[in-house]
């Protein structure tokens, strides 16, 4: 089957003109947008963290909490991106400094 000319392919997902990297939102900007649109996700992460610490956990992995959330959240919530786990951990620590020892943070490499 012959391939259509490039002009006909631009409407296909991922095959249009390359986006200017300077105009794409950063991971942090994407996170803030998601967090603003879905504040219940953060509240649920707070609840799960508090519950696990109350149950005696000394260390908590945000990715494990994300997997719990995926089972609990309504189907309509999309975009619970694993790339947000570090940012949610930092937000939890900022709001609850006494939880700092429960999370291991690494240096961020992307904005």
C-alpha cells in the first residue's frame, strides 16, 4: 500500500509538524495543571500516606500509592502520570514536613 504524501499525514497523531520544544509545557507545568484540575488526587495521596504511617510504615513509595489510586479513582480521571510521583512527594513534604523521612527524594533533572 503506498504511503500518502506528507501533507496528507499531518492530521494523523504524532505525524504533524514537530512542536517547538520551547512552547511545550514543562513537566512541572503539566503537573500543576493536572493537580489544579484534580485536587482530589492530592487529598487521596494525603489520606493514603497518613493511613500507611499510622499503620506503622516507615517508608512510603509514591508509585505504590499511585497504583492504589488507579484502582480507586473513577474511570473518568485520566492523566495520572507516573512522572508526577516525585512532584507529589515534594508537595506532600512541603505540606507535611514531619513526613519527610517517609519519602526518598532524588535530585530533579527536568524542569
